[in-house]
């Protein structure tokens, strides 16, 4: 009987201790989870900070702060707050920025934007539209180098490495249609429409045989660009 009583007492003691042990285990588990969550958050924060620190600063020609022209400042703030050289839309925005800078007579900045685009883009991974924006940037940078007497052969050679673009913008287009496309964009008040004919004209600026004609059309296109930037 004494043995049976002792067994009963031990069983009751275990039953009383069980909730306490469960509470301790639950508390320990919760503490462990909390610590793990804290560590995960800290790690994520450190990684994000490191990534932010490694991000290159936006080149001055792309920055909205400090931009004196209201239209261009708004354009930069909306479309160029970050640069994405794998995005066709972002490449097109960069090209348009370069052309607007050119229209304002800010050739050095236009060249900086065009060369930044051409230097950082992965031409092997681009689709047709992305390559066309890159091709035009190369043509623009080459023209600006040539205009000040520098050697632009490397840029022009790179422009020949990708797929052929703007095939219909041949010499006949330059003589018969380019002026009409520039005028149409101006009448529609659509600055983005000017990128097409301007891009075609850039190609002929780098051709000595068509350069004089292309210069006249470039002047018209840039005047139209300035008109629409008001």
C-alpha cells in the first residue's frame, strides 16, 4: 500500500510539473523565434544598406536637382530617377534626354548621356527596340566627337555590330520624308515623335556625303524640340 501511495504522489507531482515545463518550453521557443526574427531583420537591413552604398551615384547630366530648365527637370525627375540599362523604356528615356540636351545647346551633357547609355548597356541581351535606342546613342556620341575633331571610329564600329535598324531611313527618306516627319511631330506637339526622325538624321550626320542635308534637318528637329519644351 505504501508503494502504491508513493507512486500516486509521484504521478501527481509530474502532472503539476508538466504545465510549468510546457510554459518554459513555449517561452524558450518564442524567445528563439524572436531572436531569429531579429537576426533576419538585421541581416536584411545590413544587406539593403550595403546594396544602397554600392549603387553608383547618378551622373550629373541625369540629375533633376540642379537642372535649370523646368521641362527637362520634370522629365528627369519622372523618368530618370534611376537608370536601368536592361529596360527598353528607360533606354528610350535616356536617349530622349540626350536629344533635349542637344536641343538646348548643352552638347557636353548630351554626349555624357549618350556615352553612358552606350557604355553600360548589354547589347547581346537587348531586343530590337532597345538596340535601336543604343544605336542612336552611338550615332549621337560619334557625331559630337566628330564635330569637335575627335576620332569617332570606335563608336561607329560598335554601331555596326548590332542588327540593322531604321532600314527604311535611307538616303531617299532623308531627302523626301524626314522634313515631313519632323513637321508632323511638331504639329502634333508630341516630343516623343521627334525621336524617330531625329534618330534617322543622326545616322546621316556621320556620313560625309549626306552631312550637309542632315545638318539642315537636324537644325529643324532641334528647333521643334525646343518649341515643345516650353
